[in-house]
C-alpha cells in the first residue's frame, strides 16, 4: 500500500490539485478523507450548502459531493440541488474527477437521468460485493467487504453507468460514469462521526455498531485511502481499462 501511495503521489506532484467538497449539513464532513488530504498536503475547501454558499467549482480540479439527510428530489425546497446536478453534468463532460458519497452518489445518478427513490433503510455495517464489471481500485478490493451505511433511498443505475459493487438488499452500492464515482456507502467514517451519527439509535443497535466499528473501521479506512489515491491521481477517467476478472 505504501509503495502504491508513493507511486501515485509522485505522479501528481507538480500538478495543481485542489479539492472542493460540497457539504450539505454540518454533521457530514469529509471525515477520513480530510485526514488523507492533510497528510498529502492537498489543498481543499468547502461549499456549505446549508449556509447558501454559491454552487461553483471555483479553481478546484477535483469535486466531492458529501452526504446529507435530504433527498435529491427536494429541489423545490432546496433549489441548490438542481445547481449541484448541473455542475456534476458539466464536470463529467469536462472529465473532471467527481466523487459522490451517499447523497452525493444519488446526485450523480439523478444528474444523469436516473431515478432516486425511497427503499430499504440501512444503518450500521453491512457487507457489499465487487462485481465482474469492477474497474480500477475496485478490481483489487476483496470480493466482499464491510462498509458503513446510513440511508433510506437508493437509485437506478444511470445510462452508461458501470456497477462496481452491490449489496445484499440494496443492490446499487457503487458505480462509475465517465470521470465520476458514486458510492452509496460511507468510506469517510471515523469513530467520532459514527458516535455522532448513531447517538439517537436504539441501545441494541448502538451496541452492535460499536462492536462492528472496532472490527471493521481500520479496514474501511484503508479502502478509503485507496479510493482517495485513485481520485487524486485522476485515474477515474481511465479505469475502464482495468477490468475485474470473472
């Protein structure tokens, strides 16, 4: 992993990488991605949607759309959702690396014409599985790996999208579309975020999540770092050349 990280970062040195994160609520920040960007000395900033920051790329070269409790269908009440979708479409057309987490993945799907709708609610750690169509970093992921989930909606795969990983109950868990990667699950989790997000859950569920977090968080952080390295190296555009074997 360290050798891979050094190779990737040596490839991006000299490039002016600037990450912009679109944050929908105070409680859903970059999490572990922020630690990675700080370690790698990658500049990043935020668009705070709840504070009516304008939706724009600024001088960013890489875009991340974070999670949130709202639905991508709430455009009437939250008109900036429509602005985000337009920005995502423009970025993908220009081959700008775009990463979407949970709501962010649903935004990518909706921006490209896919339906987002209420479905099975998942809270806690769940297994997901790579697919025969997995590419790039997902081609090297374990066949099955645990991820943290907190969502009540899902999406159809947009036209041209390639499914990277699937769940047992919620099928569409990760997809690529051009320069965009959408992940229904949360790779950005830290112990503090998990405690904050689950403090209102029932006791038995909180206790299960605490046990599972002790078992799974380190592995999740490792996968998060691998996705971050691919994102920073702009390899989202070229991952169709690396196909997972069936």
